[in-house]
C-alpha cells in the first residue's frame, strides 16, 4: 500500500507515501509533527492530483536542504511549502498541510533505504485506515486545485492537470 | 531544528554506517546533479547546453544542462546562463497556460543550471520530418503516376504542417512570448497515441523573452525564415504558406508582418561601408 | 602564371595589391584619418583617395618589381561600400585597364576578405566571421554561394565600436578600434551592457544607444573609467559574435573558423574565438592587420580566383554598387 520511490538525484534518500482514510487523530498527529515526534510530512490529500506531485516537492526539498537554501525550518515543512503554487508559507501550510479536523492524511517520509521499521513506527501513530496511495485521485478536490493553481481549461488541452500543477511548483521561485 | 540535524535524525549512523555525518553535508553543494548526469544518456551536445535522457522520479525525462562558456567574462557568463535558465522555464509556463504545447518542467537546479523536463515521447523534430518527406518525394519524381500521387499527398502534408506552425506561432506571439531561436529543430511533431494526427510542441526557449512589440515578433519570424530556408532548400512557397496561416490566426499579424518586411529590407539596404 | 592587380577603396582605406599565383608581391595602403569625435564623410574620403591613389599605384608596381605589361587582369571593388570613394577607385582601375589593354574584373568586397583569409591561413572550408565597420556576418560556403547564416539586424559591430569611440572622444589614429583594444587591456571592471542574440543574428543598436546615453554620466561620476568601458564593450560584443559563430558551426557541422574584416585583427576577439574552438575541438584561423583591414591584395586574390575560372567584367558592366550582398555572387571557383 505504501508508495516508495528512490530519489535518483539523491540516492541516499527514498520517499515513502502512505495514505490514510477515516483518520480520527489528525490534531494529535499534527501536534506530534510540530514537536518532532513524527518525522514525516502530513499532507492534505484533497490537494493532490497524483503522488508524483509529492515526489516533485520532496526532491526539491532535499535539493534545497543540501545547498542550504530551504525557505522553511525543516525538510518536512519544506515539502509542504513546495506543494504550494505561491511563496506564502502560512498559506502553504493551511492549504497543503493536515488540519485538525481532517479525515484523510497523506503521510510522507524521507528516509534511507530499507527502513521498514521506521516506517511502521510512524504509521502506527495514525488512527485510521490505510489505503493504496493511488487512491489519492479519488480524494482530489479538482475544482479547488484548478482554482488555487489558476489552471484555465485551455491549459488542459495541451497537457494534464498534474503537469500544470507540477510546472508551477517547479518554477514558483522565479515567477 | 537545523537541516543537518534533521538529516542526521532521518538517517542515523546506526541504520547505515556508510552514511556521512550531517556535518559533512554543507560542502556537497549541488555537484549531485552533474554527478547524476554522468550516468544519463547524452542525446545532444549543443553550443551552450548538453541534453540528456534519463528517468526522474520514475518518469522519462530530458535534462538540459547549460554549461559555462570559458570565452565569456565570468560575470557575463554567470548572468547569461542564469537568465536563460530562468527565461526558459518562465516562457514554457506562459505558453502552456495559453494552451501552447511545451514540455512540462519537473525540476530546476539554478546552481548547476539544469532544467528537468518532460520527455516528449513519440516525437521527431519538424526539421527531420520535412527533410525526410522532401527526400522521399524527390526519389519518386521520375517514377510512376502512383508515386506522383504520393508526392502530391506528401506536398499537402507539408503544407498542412506549415499551417500548423503558423497557427502555433501566432498563438505564441499573441501571448507576447518571443521565442528568440525559432528553427525547425526547435519544434517537435508529436504523434497522438492511436496515431490519429499529430500536434506541435515548442522547445528550447533559452533565448526567449516577453515583449508586445511588433518589431520583436517580426524579428522572431525573420530568424525562423532564415533558418527555415537555409535548412530546407526550395521551400519558399512552403514558408509563404506558414506566414499566411500566421497572418490568418494572429489578431495582431498585420503590424508584425509589416515589421518582418522592414527587417528583411534592412538586411539588403544596410550601407555596409568598410 | 597569372598576375592580378587589385584596387580597393570602399571605405576610408585606399589600397592596391598585386598577387601572383597565391603570392603577395606588394600591398601598399593609405588611411584617411579624421579628428577624434568625427566619422569619415564620403566626399572627403573620395578626395583623400583621389589625392594618393597614383602614388599608391606606383608603389605597388615598384615593390612588386613589375611593369604594367606583366599584369594579366585589373580587379577593383564593385561594392559594397561608400559611393563616392568606390567610384573614384573604379575610375582609376578602368582607366589603367584601358591604358594597359588588360581585362577588368569587378569584385565583391566581402568575397575579397574571405578569399584573402583562405589564402593566408590555408583554411579549407571554414565558417567565416566577417566583422568590420560596415559588416557583421557569419558565412559558410554551400552550393556555389557564400551563404549568410547569421548577421547583424541593425548596425555593424565596427560601426558600434567607432561610434562609441566618438562618444568618449577616442583618437581615430590609427583606428578607433585599435585604440579601444589598447585601452580595454587596462580596464578591469566589467560593466553590464545589453546583450542581444536572436537565433544566429545579433543586434548592436541597443548597446550603442545605452552606452551613448550612459557613458559620459558613468565617467563623470567616477563609477568607472574609460578603460573599463572599452573593456566591457569588447567583452560584451565579442561574446555575442563568438556565440553566433558557434551556433552557425553547430548548425552546419563545421570544425573551422576564419575571422576576417577590420575588427577581425582584434587580438581579444581572436583569443575568445580560440577558446570556443578549443572547447569544440575546432580550429581557428585569423590574420593580422595587414590582411584583416581593407587592402588591395584581397581584391587581387578574389579577382585571381574569378579570372582563373573564366570571369571578366566588360567595360560597360564595370559599375559600382553601394549594396552588394555576399550571397549574390555565384562562386565559380570552388566545388
């Protein structure tokens, strides 16, 4: 059910995504993440079109961390920030981070290879039902995504919504 | 928590003894990308960039790596390389917003001047397409009627292509994107999955910029005209078709085409003393 | 053996050279030099050429140790260039051709530069960067033409340098370009200037108007020195030239570069082009001021090639033209 992808550019870093529905302890999880007890990024899956979006954000976060150019304080918060089309940090957390009442959560962990125990420990903290990460597309709030990323219908004639979203994420620092 | 601290936490030496300590991370800079590219397939060594084909986040990806030119003053080189990387991704987004196909951008590394782009699958350059169509047409000149029919079909196909190019450039100019390096090598013809027709994709926006001036658009077409006619001999009529289609598709074409005429004349009228 | 005498006077130099089968027998030249801050006007230039042309002709014959009877053909610059000086020189060429009973040959000035460069450097099939006061072109040979792949879309690079020299009153002796080059060696601070490359074309008018506007302000405020400006201007415009040359090479798959024209003897330009060639594994060919700068031998050399391939110009066709593109000439002497 987990989706694991090694970052080709940074072979020491692997990204694992885990999707949970019917989550009952979102507020508690969020607090744990803030306190550093959960070493992962908690993302609102309704703002995701596809898990690829998370990979793009995570890759960029690791890159910026290595060159010392992160805009936020931690790798996990940087992943959330990178998902947003704007450079406003609090806005990014509001839209893309988990909020207290959320019923679904995408948990993203950047780790070394073969750390199944670490992943299990983190997942165990979620009180919810884990579903395949691919199911995220069932949760996507496409209308909201289109509005936030300002994707006009004509853009989707030459590419997918995912491409439109990813492009803005990749380029936002020079717009 | 500092980034270094976090990396150390994520990957404690206990789990992976070969892992360097967090404190050693800083000097690593972004040599990671060039290092990664050494294992990628080099598809083109251009005048100012190398183009690689690779997998990135599990997807087929093209990486364009701008390298520094030693003949340029360091300050100028750094400025140009950075500016062109930025201009390239900005123009791509602007085109895509307007529904003009251009490869999606996945990642940009401004320290090593690398752009990671969607690989346009099932595509060939317009340059190769015209060349191969012309070649197969000329082979058949002295053959049977059937082949002459084929030649006619090929001619119509090229005209249709020229029309498509005219349309897409009109749309691009109406968005005030000046490509800056229009050639038939910088346009890809992408076949649709079920082989039902094909669409054009614009690439290589390194010399692009935003301008509403008819002069800049006229020069853009002038650059294409010269590249087109020098790359594909005996295509004057085909290029006229392209301009006609541009003119029909763009809202502001008359001022642009007037400028194109002016720029052409400037070439011939220049005093050339000395 | 074929001996050709060449008359060149399309701009502010008047030169007469004699070539015998690839050997330069003589190549005397005079330059019309104007005071700082001034360019050369057509009528004054023509007057200068008229005053010295017979002296130069005598020198050319004497240095070559030839008599008029030894000459097989009289070549002259047909264009492009300034009308009045072109007419002056063509008139003399026509007159001596009739006096000596020799055939005439009208030569394209740009082709003269290219053929002289090929002769001196032995470059085989180079991409040519032709840079002078009136021309900025990247040329490659294909199918009987010297085709222009890239060029300036407004003013020539030499014109840009000359006009900059006038703005900050640099001496025209021996040439503004030479003096800019010497001053640039003492400059160190790189000032940002507009950089305009469009495909394989370049534009210099933006740089010129920027520097015309800003130069004196920057100098009087002490922001930079005149030497810094010379340095920055050279670094910028030469980088543009090297860039379009490299683009043309990539386009044509060429591995040789030949630099010709008055600006081509600038050592910094040659150095930058050399670095580019090194990086591509290509070879650079350049000549010094004797042959880069307008001279008579280059017209003689192009004339020699044309004459040997069977061309002559009838008297009634021996006119001149101010505009004469390099790609108008059918190259009858190359495969």
